[in-house]
C-alpha cells in the first residue's frame, strides 16, 4: 500500500514538473500551451500583468481632440498612465501654455479613460525617462497621435521609443487644436470690439480649423477672416464617448445644465460635486442659439456637439442631453 502511494507521489511530481517545464518553455516564447487558444492565452497572461500604456502631452486648453486621443490610447492597453508636460518644458519647446500645470492636471485626471497621471513630464522621451517609464512605472508602450512631434532642433520627440520598438500611434482628431481655440477666442474679442450692431452669428460657426477652407465672404474687415466650423460629430463618436448605461432602478438622479463652453477646471469641479449628490449625473448642454441669446452673439466659442463631447468625456458624467432647454419646465 505504502509502495503504491509513494510510486504515485513520484509519478505526480514528475507530471507537475513536466507541466511547469512546458509552461515556462512556452511562456518564454510567448506561445500558448498545447490545446489553449491564443485568445484565451492572452487573457490569462493579461490577468497576470495588465498592459500599461503611456501617453504624454501638454493638454493645454483641454478639448475633445485630447479626450479622443486618451480614449484611443486606453483602448491599446489595460491601464493608461498620462504624463502632463511641465510648464517650463512647454515654454522651451512650444511657447507658453494658456492653462497652467495644476489646471491641466485637473483636466487630464477628470477624463474617464485615464487611470494614473504623472505631473511635470518631459516634452521629449529621453533614454533616462524611458528607462524610468519601463522600470518604475512598468510601462509597455508609449503612445502619441499620428502628427509629427518635432523638437526645436528638428529631431523626433519619440525617436528613442520608436527605436526601442515600444512606440504606438493613434489617429489624431481632425478639426480641433489648442491653436484653433485661441484663434476663435481672438476673433471673439475682435468681433466684440467692432460693433454690436452687426448681426454676427456665433463665433464657432465662423472660425475654421486651420484647413484650407474658403473664406466665406472673401471681403476685408472684421468678417473677412471668419469661416465656418466644419465639425460634425458622427453617431459613432458619440457612442464611443458614452457610458452606454442608464440609471439603476432606485438611483438618485441629479440633473445639472449649462453651456459648458471651453470646458475647464471649474466645470470639472461643479460636475464632481453634483455627482456626489446622487448616483447618476445627467447633464444638459444648452444649444448654441440659446447661449447666443443669453450671453451675447459672440458666444459660444465651442459648438453644441464639441461642448457635449467634452462633458461626456468627464468621469463624473453619466449621460448628456444634447441641446437641453434653458428652462426646466414642469414637463421637463
Ligand atoms: N491630439 C489628438 N488630436 C488633436 C489634438 C491632440 O489626437 N486634435 C493628441 C496628440 O497627438 C497627443 C495628445 O493629443 O498625442 C496630446 O497633445 P498635446 O501634447 O496637447 O499637443 P498638440 O498635439 O499640440 O495638441 P494641440 O494642437 O491641440 O495643442
């Protein structure tokens, strides 16, 4: 009896040793063990170690293009760590930012696809910083939009990461940039200073996004440089930004409405506080005509869909009514 059990013990140990050997062998080569599909194998491996990706940026005057970049970056891995470039580094490489470091941090942290944030990140990925990302932060990949990111000396800011085979690219969102927003704001100031008697349409409908679109009226004066915004959100983009979940059966639903123009740190804070009052935060964004009527023809600077996407990307928001009425009537 003893002999039988010691034989089976030895036999068992041999089988376990072979299994471990096989596991280590295939794990080393990254292949699934026999009989295990590649999909399931990847899932098992991921359970062991989440795929961590890093995206850096200035995120100045945070807009839905930045949010869309973060959404795509998060989809590449399991955890997204964002490096917010320091004010000093932005000044050295691009010129002064409009929004300071602490505000840019608030904005990035508020985006629902962001898991961790690193402050005062460098503008370029150096050998040293890349080593820190891999060793300390356990990053797998470094991600950036498909626009060239060139340093003042003409070199590529991501050359080191590309060389190491740890760089991945996502598609830049067309039609929006911080420069574009500043342009719209400058036009806004100019429009206001010309004359209130002009029946100007709101600015976001007049300013283009730096593409070679034709000037609308081709003339000179205050209206000559104003062009039409071509931003058209698709239903797919709205779905990508949405949570896709309604409130639970006994949820406390909180409603807040507003323009949410040039989405900023103050908006983030009020949405955070509003969300804390209940279980589900419904946000109403007023339409462009309403805002123009209430706040002046030069407003809003971002159109209804642009404003709604920024609100939707915020982690405290559950759902958005795109074009909510100004008044919360009894029916509403
Ligand atoms: N990004 C994007 N689409 C945009 C603007 C930015 O995908 N319309 C991406 C960039 O490619 C980058 C990240 O967002 O990966 C952070 O961009 P940032 O460093 O803030 O700088 P810019 O690319 O200069 O953005 P902007 O022109 O709006 O300032």
